[in-house]
C-alpha cells in the first residue's frame, strides 16, 4: 500500500472529485510542514483520493518550498480538470474551477 498521507500537515482542504467515469471521490489536498534536508528544504504534498503517493517538493528555503508545494497542487488539479474530471466543494456544491480553490 502506498503512503498517501502527509506526515506533518499544515494545510488541508477536502473536495469531491468526479472522475471521467462518473465516480465521485473524496479528495484530501494536503501541504506538509517544510523541513530542512541537508542544504535545501522539502515539503510533502498529497492529493489523497486522486494520486496514490506523497511527493516531496524541494526549495532553497521554507518560503520557496511552500510556494512550490501550492504550485504542485494547483498544476495537478488543472491537469485533472483538463482530462475531463470535475471538482466540487465537500458539501457537493459546484462545480469548481482551480481559481475557486486558490482565492
């Protein structure tokens, strides 16, 4: 089983995803606490329910790390929508665009 949960979550949002086949899934978007790793920083990112793995996003410092982590989430959601998926708020209202989640 793949690890799909961030270790130290500092930001989380739950949304519903409607897959191309019509199936609905609860998706947990998670951003992890940036941690120093040797000469750089890393932050974990998960889109649990859409993608099976946690990815580690590197940055030169914690600020860049967080900025890039949000960018990874945004890009992944844009690709999901471009492929025919739809996003809804957890209560089922929507559909949503990526801008709705990041404003």
